[in-house]
C-alpha cells in the first residue's frame, strides 16, 4: 500500500503516511494520487501549491481564510522539520478550540490534511526547513485572518524557543476575539 490515512483526535484532520522506495541511488515516493485521497476523505480539488523555506525559530500562523474562500490544506515538509498545528475554529463543533499538533519531518514521510474551518500554523525546528502545501482555494488576502499563536485558551505546547514572527502574527487576536464565519455542520 502506497499510503496510510490516520484520522487523529479531531477526526477531520488526517495524517497521511507515505511509502518510500529506496536503494543505493536514493529513493522514490509518490506524494499524491487524487482518487485514493478522495476515497479517504481528502477532497481532490487542489488549485494552488505554496512553498516556504525557513530557519529554526520561525513561527508562521495561526492562519485561515474565511468563507467563501476557505482553504483546506495538504501540508508536507520537504526538508527539515516543523511542529505543525491545526486548530478547530468551527462554531458549534464538539472540538471547537481544540488542536492537533504533529511533528512533520523529512525523516518521516508524512503529510497532514487540514480541512476548511481550521486555523493552521507551524514552528520551524531546524534551519533550512522547506515546507510545501496544496490548497483547495486560491489565496485571497482580503479574507485572510490570524489567531494569536500563544492564545492561552488554546493550550498549544509549542517548543521552548524565542520565535521570530511576522508583524501580522504578532498582532493576531485570540480565538474568542477573532473574526470567523465557520459553522460546524
């Protein structure tokens, strides 16, 4: 089997384990097959792919786009490692305000599916970390929002380091004050 799909404590968030095929020349790994992903609960309509490179101590997030331009994200580390976090911000959800945190690393071939209705962010654990993600909608800056990464209500156990943040992330609001139009159904 090429893939293993594991529903996490918040079942809409899915960890995808990939299979590497290697020999003395290196390795090969299939990272996406639409039919298999769709059959396992991950929608197959990705319209944009993004890539970032960051050094240890960079924290990006917690970001989301509001409806009608909400983005589901299929995220993966190409090199290095991150602590990746998805926060349920769907009003009325039984897991509202709870989060999933997983380490994604080049050494463990995994991806994380972060569905719409979740804020997403990551802390970079190694220098020269390369991070790639596919999205289900295009970037629309007019509906992009951020939740404060250190919101005490979220109880995220971030690594103990001095984070380097963008101004947008420094000025983000706590979940209780953030604009959000997601309703759990």
